[in-house]
C-alpha cells in the first residue's frame, strides 16, 4: 500500500510505501528533511505530524517520550505511515540533483593522522559520480547488515576520491578493522549521501564547533566557503582532550594565514604537561561563551559529541540570544 505525504509549508508531496520510513521516502524523492543519525538516537529529524497517523517503530522513548507522541511529534527516520500524512517540515530542501545511491568503492589509501585517527581515501568507480553537499555523510555497509556513518572531509569528490576521517572506537566493528585489517585496494560498499548539515545562505558571522573527528565535515564547509570566495567572518573552535586529537592543527593555522575571514581557536580539555599547551582550555562551547557577548546575528554549525552539541545549543540560545533555528548540528552517535 502506498500513502500520500504532504509537506508543509512548502507544499511538496511524495508517495510513501507503508513499510518505509518518512525520511527514507523523502530522500528517495530527492527531498531532504532535516536529519543526522538516521537511527532515532539524535532527535534531529523530530517533526510534527499535522494530519494522519504513524507507527513509531523503534523510536526511543528517551528521544521521543510518550507526551511528545501524544502531541503529534514523530522521529521521521523511524516513523512509518498508517494513513495519508501531512507533516510540518519548514526546512525541507530539494537536493537539486543529489540522489542517495549505493556503490562499490575501492580503498585508495590509509594514512595515520594520530594514534587513533586514520585518513581513509576511497576511489569511486571509473566514470561514476558521487555528488553531495559539503557537510554530508555516507554509510559503509558491513557484511552483517549493520552500517557505520562517516562525513566527507572535502567539499566534493576530488580526482574521483572521497575522504573520511575515522577515529578508532574500542570494540568498533568497522573502525577496528580500519586500523588492524583494512588494506589499499579493498572494495567497500557505501550508500549516501545523507544528512542536513550543510551551509545555508546568509550574511552574518559563522561559528563552527567541532570535537575530535567532527572536524571532517567542518573542513568540507571551509573548502566550500573558500570555493565561493566568501567574505563572512568564520570563527572555528576545535576541541580535543589531548594535543594529538587536533590532528590537522598545523593545516588550520596555515589556512587561517591564507583566509582573512577565518579565525581558528583550538581548545584542549585535558592538556598534559608534556605538550606544553599555551592555548585555550576547557570545552569549546564555553570558550564561545567567553568570546561572544551575543550570537543574535550568527549561525552556528556544531559537529561532534552529543554532549557538546546539547550543551552548546542550550547555552547559546539561553545566554547569547542565538535563534534556535540558526543552530545546525551533526551529532556523532
């Protein structure tokens, strides 16, 4: 059975099979609803069901409590239709030729950027295209049916390659393989692009926050701004526990010297005495609070741990007058 979905206020529509999630159906039609993890863990895709009914599926109660379900809210990455729907999604965006696809890619190179970070470059099949917005991610499909998500670290596929920054996670099914078994020329299966973490048009200052390998999509955004010859001021805060966590530290200082609109502030939460750290300490969101009396005219792009993102959103809106609709996030969950 196929249901009809009406997106408001844009008036865009699409057909949706009964067993498919709202998000997957929209992406298949080239309509980008706001989303991040696609598993229900981050809450980025939470939206209003204005009319109709859904099966909430595996939506976690911790992210979508019963009271919110009763009020008509749903996680679009988990909810499946049981009737025709009208949904409220003010930020829906046509992908303008970018479509979700699956393809086999070959590992071109694996470079260690630190003791627990690898830069993996993947070669696309000859003659193929993999178009995406700077800031989006793709998923690698594992043999057991599970998936792992990694953001592209460049604004576009350069020389037929895409670049991922992969941090080793203890017990990680794929990240462990990257460090212990993955070799050049290995063929992987990927699907994408996904995510609504991309630059919006505007004129105010931009504040970028990253923790760990959350720097990867931020790097892609910087490349996009440089390509556009943008002149909006950009304040980049990159946080880690140790100096080694800032694995492209020198690159960013060189970029700051090249681009007059970029200001880079590295922040360490647990610097060791051995690294002789002279920079900022603490958490990236707290450093922003120190540097900005107001974020009223700013846009904030945050990528990294859910704890950082939740704290930054709450503090910036409550204490620095940031408009909540100008906080864009990609949580690594």
